[in-house]
C-alpha cells in the first residue's frame, strides 16, 4: 500500500534524511516538505495525507500546536532530538516517537506501525448490531439506532431515538465491543455514534436534544474522526 507523507522540520538536513528514507521504502510518497508549522497548516487545509513526520520545536507554532489546529488527523511520527516530549506524544496518541539521530531500521519500525494501523482498519469485520442484556432479556440493537451510551457507575445506558436501555456493565467494557468505525469515547462518561452528531460547539456536542461534553484531551481526536468540509 502506497502512503502519502508530509515532512515538517526546520532543519534542512533532517528533511533531506527523511525524504531519502521515505524514497528508500518504496511505499511512501512525500507530497510536501516544510520548515514551519504555518506553511504545513496551509497545505493541510486543502489536502489530506496519511503520515506526518513532525518535529516539535520550530519557528512559530510548535508541532503540538499544529496538531491542535488540525481537523483531519493523519498518523503522526514525531522526529525530535529531545526525549522531553514523550508524555505529550502519548496524550496526542502519536504513532511513534523517533529521537534524532535515528537509523533507517528504526525508521522502518515506525512506518511499520503506521502500516499495521491501516491494515487493522481494513481487516476489521463490519458489524451491524450488538446484543445487550436488559431487564433479564437479550435485546438486539442495531448500531445505527444507538445515539450514544452513558456511564452510570456500574451500569451503562444505551440511548436510541425513542428508548433507553440500562444494563450492568462498564463504559470501558462497552468501548471494547463497539464498532470503532462509527463509535468513539468522547468523555469518561460517554461513547457517541459519530454519525448521529448534529453539531459541535467548543467542548460540547449535540445529538438530538441531548447535550454531551467532550473531554479536552479527546477533542483533537474527535475532530479528526468527523468529516469536515474545507
């Protein structure tokens, strides 16, 4: 599978190394190379890519500040000379963290993680429904009928357009069973059907008459998962 990549680094030598490494793989097309976040952001407003090779410290906005501005989130491989950003990298769910200088073998490992994530998406079987136990019965719910799921301590509530079902479970257990293509945990107490979101305002989303908070830590990922027109 051929992947498209953007390189963002203020060091020309670092950009050249990455371009050569990408070319050597034979599977990555570098469609742009930028020395600052603003230029890269302008490009990404009009174009989507599969991978960002991203430095952290650059003139103007940092690499993390660039990620905060993106609506569609590619896979991110950080390329930095410091190890101070490991925690931030975890928070932003970057695919890998390459500390400069790095070898071609280490580079291949990072790209391999990106490939695995795309393969996982392709191979995940498409599920259309789930059975839940409520009031002593097993009830089949079509994914498309579920608007959102709310945590109630040791119970969870499945909310559809006209009914609500309470079952004994945890939100974490539910998250592992739901179709990752259309459902996402947006807050410690809520999983939502991304297809049912009516609108988003700051750290709040609306599904029908329901008002649901978005965790600050998850806001970037939420915006990356929805289809936003340019």
